[in-house]
């Protein structure tokens, strides 16, 4: 039986921190679905299509990674692709409470799907999409935080938004 996992998130936009988690998960699972979902507490900068396009561009070198989007519950998406695992990255203790909450909720919704956590590399422990957007907005250097395709998309987006 293939080991299929879902790597969910807002990915607004994907960063080197996300890419690190996806790359490492892809070594353990046969197939990884990177899926853009709605986080009702966030207002995204990029459209779902733009986010998927960036994920596609920066993961195309990893053969067992697929990408998708879904409007609905994560566990329903996981079931629809026959995944029995959810992968989340953990950066610091501050992530723990939030992650525990959504993991417990997902388990209540579907206890056949297990959540696995991967600790981010130390070099990315401070990194978040929000921080990247903040720095990019004020034209700070983000080349060490996101792939070049994402950097270009951020520059373009903030230039457009200024018009
Ligand atoms: O990158 P994020 O914003 O931390 O990802 C959070 C996300 C999108 C995975 C989470 O909000 C989610 O699973 N949304 C889909 C709706 C859902 O399944 N909610 C129930 C679990 S709280």
C-alpha cells in the first residue's frame, strides 16, 4: 500500500521553511500532496491559483510531490486522495498550542488520519510567510528566505499594489 501524505497550509507564499519540510517528507512518504487550504483567520495576499503556481514552480524537482487546492475540511481532502497522514512543520514551542488544537480537531473529525510533525531546520525556525511579506513590502532582502520565483512574485505583487 502506497504511503500517501498531505502537506496542508496557507502557503501565502511558500518559503524555504515549507520547502524544507516538503523535501524531507517526500523522502519518507511515497506521495505528498501539497494542498492550499483556507485558514479562516488569515487574509491572503496571493490568490489560490498564484499560490499553487508558485508551489508547482519550486517543487517540480521533487518527483513524488503533487499540488492542489481545496475548499473545505483538511480531513475530507485527505480522504479524497487516500492519504492517511498529515504532515505539519514545527518551528518553535510557540507553534505547539495551535498545532495541538488543529491536530486534536482533525482526529475528532477522522481518527484514521494521523498527523506527523517535522521539526524545521534551525536556520528556518524564525521564518514565516508573514515575516517574508513584511520584509518584502518594505523592499528588504528576502533571497535567503524564499526561492527566486517567489521573490519575483512578491516584488511584482507589492509593485502592483502600490499602483
Ligand atoms: O499554513 P497555516 O495557515 O498554518 O495552515 C492552516 C490550515 C490551512 C492547514 C488549517 O487552517 C486548515 O486545515 N484549514 C482547512 C479547514 C479545516 O480542516 N479546519 C479544521 C481543522 S482546524
